[in-house]
C-alpha cells in the first residue's frame, strides 16, 4: 500500500465512489457498460472487474476491510481523479467518459447538471 493512511484512503474512496452497490450492479447489467473499457484479456473489462470489487468493498464494514481492499480503494481513487480531469467539452450524459467513470463507481452526473 502507498503512503496514505487507511483512514485517508477510506475517506477518499467514499468521496470518489458516489454510486451505491445497487446502482453499480444495475450499471453492470447495461449494454452501455460494454461500450467502454480495456479488456483484461478474458473478455471482461478492467472497469467491470473493478466495479465488482467496489461492490464488495462498499458492503463491508470498515473494520472488515483488508490491505488488498485498501490497495484497490487507492487504485479507484487514482483512476477517478485522473479521469475526472479529462472531462470532455461536449455533453457528458451519454459519453464514453461518463460510462468509463461509472465502471469505477463514479457517476459525474450526480455532481453536474446532466
């Protein structure tokens, strides 16, 4: 795990991941999900795999989280922050940019007027 404390990682994760587990599960069932993401070599995108881990993490109590969970939480925070910085100038509601963020548990339309 990198230098951040577990409390910092936890707080940053819950700031970055603004979708509930059930919202993420619903998203995983859409065809739009398949429009974005890098295949991890087994036919499933890295974002989809991440979303499944996020669901499990968000359903745990803080004291049940493992170092592996914290490592993934930190990875999610980094991805969301980097990707948010690449916001397109065009409408985002039906954009690959938004869909990609949703794969990582963040729906920018919850923060913006979409």
